[in-house]
């Protein structure tokens, strides 16, 4: 049965019976989850590129059929905030956590309701003030730029941005950060970021930035940052976005220790990062964050704290189940460093599973969307390891579905031309792991 047909018969959970909800969950996981058919979605999902996003239709399916309006939906690794947006669109309450500064900035911009007329009026004033500052006080602007940022940041900006672009972006930043309206400040920070981390073009000298694989192209034609900012602002404001009806909380916190009460969440839908930094979010995100006065060194330290980081830190190691340990030891024999990093990844994820189990209400579902990785020719079998780890925590494994990802539907650091490489094979398919707390 197509998921659209299933949804047509079930706008809300049809029964409060635990057995019925559990069976509904099993039925949902048995559907075709490729979501190839077009589906009307809210514009906020595409306001800013973000690698490895799952389609909005995926959380939509589970939220509609496993929760009721007013229920609480959690994404402990919020990323692009797709789960939170769909929850609010469906009049559920949403809570999310992340330690990536850009994820938090973008999420707060997308999840808050803004007045379009006010945003356009203030946005145009902001651009005009920035242009005037650039045109009449370029020397003073340059002096302030050098005072505003540390030498490490200035060196990074000099390498990746043309001189004129630097001052245009800095003039915009000064105007954005002078706003007292925090909602609009977040909104314009998103727009600012989107003209740097762009699917095509962008105002830096980097190519392939949205796919987290930046390389400098000195021959790249870069448009005015003022022009690009205005174009993107008008495109977003003129898009058909409507007020979101649910409430949200989005916090900076590690998924291993969430400030939530036990048994307070009705549904969890999340997508953990790839093991061993297979997708390096910070490599791209720092292109924006440095403009917001995040230092290069501090961002490197934040990156080391990411779940999935290749850095090995002894304190994260916890006892793991047998199959997972065996796989880690096999990798260690081939590459000890990567084996230790994988050990950290599964150890941290075990702590995340324990936290998800703690905060989830009994008789409720947890959905994990994740793809595997191949390290030194060894498949880390993330679906089997997550199943084993979650069962050790106390979850019941209901089913693991496999969904295919069309090449033209996902921001991934891979080619649009099919080949037989390991990265191609793993990044166009992912697992939807369905877990149940009895």
C-alpha cells in the first residue's frame, strides 16, 4: 500500500489501545518509505541547504499516525529540524537538541513565526544601511573588520572570500546584529548563511560547499552579497509559508544527557550522524559561523564533541553488546585508529539510546533513520549494531525498513553519476529502524 493511501484513511490515531498503536507502527514500517511521489510541503524545509536531510514525508507519516495534537515529539539530534517543523505544522509540540551552532541558528529561524510585512520592511532598511556604510565608510569598515575578528578568522576569510565580498558581508552582519528583535535577527542570520552555504554559486570562493566538500575556485564569479541577500530574502518572504501552530523548544545540549523529565515524550524521530565523520558538517558550517564570531579553534573543539567524530576519547567508552564488540575488534585489526573511533561512536550512541528510552513514555515509538559506513572495506553494519544496542537498553525492535534515496533528492557529497564506489553505494540507501518502549 502506498503511504498516501494509508494516510488518507488515518488522519489521527484511530484508537487509544496500545495493541492497536503498536500494530499501526508495524504497518507503517512495512510501507514503501522511498517517498518518490511529490508531496506538498512547507517552504521552511528548503530555506537553507543541509546535508543528509530525510524527507518531510517521513516524520509526517509517523507523527500523523502515532500521535495526537498537543503531544510532544522529540528529535535529540535536531540537525535541519525537519522533525520539529513537521511536528509544529501538525499542531504537535516539538522539542529538539543539538550542539552544532548553525543547526540551532537555522532551527530558531525556521520554527518561529514572523510577520512577512515587518520582515520585508526591516530587511530592506537593513540592506540600505549596509550598502550606505559600505559605500561611504569603506576605510573605517575595514579597520573595524580587523578589530572585530581574531587573526585566525581573518586569515580564513582572506583565503575563502574576495576583499569586496568580505566588507559587504561584514556590513550586513553589523546591521543584523544591531537588531533588537531576536526573531528577525535569527531570520536574517539564516538568509545571510544561505548566500554563503548555497546549493550553487554562493558568495565565497568555495565550490561544493553545500555538500561539505569545499575547494577553492579562484576563477569563480561571485555576485554582490547585497544583491544575493536581497534576492534570497524576497524569495523566502514571497514563498507561501504559513504560521506554524505547535510550540517548540530548541536547546544546545548533547543527546547523551537531555534536560527532560522521564517518560515525558510521545514520539521520537531522529537521524544520528554518520560514523567517523563520513559527513563533516562543520567543514561547511564554519564558513558561516566565523562571521558570527565563532572562532576557528573553538569550532574545531566543538567538532570533536560531535557524536560520530573520528577523534578518540577514552571517557566515552562503555560496555557494548557482543556483535558490536566483535565488529569493532575486526576493524581494529585492520586500522586500530578507525576501530577506536567506531568504538567511541557506538559507545556514545548507546548512551543516546539510554536517554531516549528514559524520556520516552511507555507504549510509544522511536524511529531512527541512519545509513551505514564502510571503513577500510568493512561495513560497520549500523542497522544490526543499533538493533543490538537498543535491545540491550530495553527497547523492543519492531522492524528495520530500507529506503532508497534518489540521487536528485538529497544533499549528499556524492556524484550524480552512478558508479560502484563504496561511498556511492552507502549514501543512496538508509535504514529506518523502528523501536518500541513497552
